C-alpha cells in the first residue's frame, strides 16, 4: 500500500492548512487508514457496535490530528459570528 499524499489528504478532508497536511503525511498512513480515521471521527458507535476494536496506531494518530483540525475550524467559525440572535 502506498502512503497518503498531499492530494489524497485534500481530496479526503477538503481545504486544510499545510501544517495539518504535513502532520497527516508524517504519520506514514495509507489512504485506507485515513478513510478509517474519518469513519471513526464521523460516528464511532456503528464501528464499536460492529465489534471493531478501538482505533490504534496510525489510525489513532490520524483521529487525533483530524479532531484537532476540526476543533480549530469550529473555533474559527464561532469567533466572528453573532450568538443567540444578538448583533
């Protein structure tokens, strides 16, 4: 299996900063492992209910990176938007 490339990362998760791309590529993961990490991020319950063991190794690293990326993206989106209908 081939290691994930910059193109694989941007196709899988969309526009992302260079640091996050470098972190993902630096794990040495494959495109299949990136897809598995995304599946865990989206909804881990079906995977656990299917009897799959918790993610480990490179997939676990990818989950941590993706979760960090998503949380920073959420913070950026909240910073400039009004809350509770207040302007």
